[in-house]
């Protein structure tokens, strides 16, 4: 009787849905963890190992003892294999993402973004993962050659970061074609919200606006399609059991664009503080590396995922910025940021 019970339990465990999230402690990852826990999903959080017992934005969860944490490095195939074992789905967000840092450390981008992805794909084939959601980025398109950008737009890496993401995207798709791994690629356009690191444009503007009497920026002419993080994690949730995105790339964007110049004006208006802007040459990308325009055609996401951004258009952006500014205005959050240092 006990033996039968054990076998039944093992079979149940084998069929249980469990989602591994890499990059779970990061900006988008931690919001996804919050979202999936609200949906009562069974998740495993892959957190990058460090000797400070730092779980990034998941630190709050460590004392509750209710999360299955795996601390390691996606560059380590042996460790990745242990993390994938026992899971039914993988959402792969872990990546090095800072573009300026990729000019100095391209090799670490290759190791993390390409080889790290390869490790996850190989273990996912081995353990017959039911859905592998790979995270791309709109940076892979480079400056828009036609707008809005749909998934057929040519790929044009203007930075080592973008090149590493293009390679990882193709690797993931090749695993669908070669090994029938059910890969779906989600390609978010610029994402923003609470917890984003200060290397990104919106937190850079907000933290300097709160702490200083002038804001230092790079090029203020590029146009971007900004997306509130809640909308983006919702799309990831909708993708988990969605069969129609298998073998497909799906853009996630709001289809509303704004220049960095107008964005900083809007943030100053919402925060009700006007200060001087200074262009800091250190913050300028090399001329040919700057992506001048990104605007998303999101029809495919609407059709396949039944996804619609709730923070859309100018009104949606204003609402998302208000929520983000409110979060940064809380000193408990703001003190985690060093606005006196320009750190890529
Ligand atoms: N934030 C955006 O605007 C944006 C837009 C498009 C796509 N993306 C993509 O979304 C994903 C998440 O980005 P984010 O904005 O949350 O950035 P983030 O830097 O906050 O998160 C990246 C996570 O990857 C983890 N990581 C890095 N190297 C690792 C390694 N070797 N082993 C294990 N973990 C490692 C980091 O610890 C971090 O938690 C990335 O794949 C990024 O390319 C982000």
C-alpha cells in the first residue's frame, strides 16, 4: 500500500506544473514572481549566486520560507541542469543587459547571454520541458528601418549586447527546429517601473530629479516605446500555456513613442520640479551604436496572446510614470540607488 502511495506521489510530482524563472531576482523577474505567486503558481527561482546572501529584489521572500530558491550561475551547465530538473516550464530572463557595459565586457555577454542560454536549452531538451519562454529585446532591431516594427523587421545589432541577444534568440529557435523543444520568444520593448536599475533611462531621470539640482543625460533625441512592467509580466503569464507562440517571436510593446527629451519633460511635470539638463559625453553611445527609434507593432501579441497593454498611449505612460515616481519617492526604496555615481 505504502509503495503504491509513493509511486502515485512520484507520478503526481512528475506531472506537476513547476515554472523555473531565471533572472528571478532582477527587475522584470521579481515582478513576474509576484504575479505568478498571486496566481498561486508553483515556481522555482533561479538567483545568481553571490557571497553576500543577497537575493536581489526577492530578499523579502527569503524569511517566508515558501519559495524554492536555486542559487547558481547560468554559465555553469552542471548547476543549470540541477535547477531545470523537476520543472515543467522555463521562463528565461537572466541576462547581462546594460548596453554601455557591453562595450567594455563583451566576452561576459557572450558567456552569459549565449552560453548561459545554451545550458538552459540543453537541460530543457533533456527533461522534456513543456514550454521554454526565452526573453529577447527590441534592441535586436536596431534603429527602425520602417515603423511600427513588426517581427519581420530586419535584425541589426548596434551593440555587443544586441548581438548576444540575437544569437541567443536564434539558438533558442534552432532548438525548436532541431529538437522540437517548445520554445516561444517574447521580445519586450523598453520596460520600466519600480525596482528597475538606475542604468535605465527612467530611473536615471527620476533619481537625479529627486536628489540633485541638475540631470545629466546622454542623447535626448532617440524615440522609444515604453512599457509598464505589470503589462510585460502579464504577457509572460499568458504565454506559459499558450501553444500558438511555439516556434514564434512575439513583440511586446505599447505602440506609443516618445523622445527622451519629451520623456524627461513629462517626468519633471509629474514630479512638479524643473531643473537643468546637462548632456554628459560619458553617457553618449558611439554614434553608430545609438538606436534612434523603436516603436512596436504589437498586433501579433494581441492576436496570439490575447494581450493588450493596460498602460497604453500617453495617458498610460503618465499613469505608469506616476506609479514609478511614487515608488522612487519612498526613501526606503530610493536609498538603494546611488544617483551620485554613473554606473553602467
Ligand atoms: N528592462 C528592459 O527594458 C528590457 C527590455 C527588453 C528586454 N529585456 C530583457 O528582460 C530580461 C530581464 O531584464 P531586467 O530588465 O529585469 O534586467 P535585470 O538586470 O534586473 O535582470 C537580469 C537578471 O539576470 C541575472 N543574471 C545575470 N547574469 C547571470 C548569471 N550569469 N547567472 C544567473 N543569473 C544571472 C541577474 O542577477 C538579474 O537578476 C533580460 O533578458 C533583458 O534582456 C529587458
